[in-house]
C-alpha cells in the first residue's frame, strides 16, 4: 500500500487529497495543527478502504515537524505533499506592508515546506515513488505577474518555488522527484466562492499529474492540468 503524507489536511485541498487517496486504497498520513478539532478528518477515518492516520504538525514550528518525523521514522512515504499555506492580511502593497504578518506568511509558506522536505527526507528516499510536491500558486510566477499587489503571498510562493527547484538538483542522487504545482483558482477558504474550480476538480487533475511524474520532471513548475507554468 503506497503512503501519502499531506500537510494542511484539515480543510481545502489537503482534505480533498486525503479523501481521494483514501478512496484509492492508499495509506494517508493527514497532518494538521490541531487534530482534536479536525472533524472532517475524523469522519474520513470511519470510511475504508484506505488507512488514515491523523498527525499533529505545525509546519511553522521546527520542533513540531521534527517530533512528527521522529514518530514516523519507520514509515516509507511515497508522496509528500506540502499543502499547508496562509494568505496573510490586507497590508500587502508597497506603502502598507505589515512586516510581522509577512514573517508569519514566510514561516508557513516558505520555511514550512523546507522543514518538511528536510525532516522527512529519509522516509521519502526509502519509498518506491519518492515524490516531494509543494502546492504553490500562479501568483508566485515572476513572468505571470502583470497585476502587482499581494506582495506577502507572492514572495512566499516565488521563494518556495526556488526551494523546490534547488531541492530537485540537490536530491537528484537520491532519486527524489521535486515539483511545484499551481492548483488553479479553487473554491476554498483562501480562493473564495467566485473561484472557477472545486477542490474535487483541482485535486483530481493534480492526482492525474502526480501519477505520471517521473524523475525527468523533477525541478519543474506545473499547472494543475499538467501544463508547465512559467517561472
């Protein structure tokens, strides 16, 4: 049984990844900050055929990530999905920046995936599929930025793109495939009700992409539908 570890699993895309991979018979390690109040995850645990393990991980806290990695030391993780992310407050334009808020966004969106990739490196390296994937955003693309604004969020995603691009080179000898994927504009708490895609549609498409990934894809930036996205 292949194993998925996904962060931010209590809602949105992380929850939908958990639901769909469980339905396919995978073992899923669903990570979130407060498992005790993750009711949707608890509901999924009652429905086979997959095996669900809910784990406490705060990706913005190095000690939390390390504790989880130690507890899961014996596992083989085929696919690691860094799904946890925050948008930040309203002060995201030049002239109104909130630097404390900016640091919070970077701790989660940038350093969080870096922490996860480092802490779970050996578990991924021991698996058959050996995939590390970070959910990024089209707003992290330099080439695609024609509207400005949203500086906190944009910088965090542009920076994590570089983390994963570099990890793809550094981990090439371990046979690990590292990619970033733009999930599209999705109807989540972050995306809002006017978004074009449902979580089910976005995750279904991303799962098809994940299923086709090979080592030759490592270091690439993909759209949810499998098209390469401009850096």
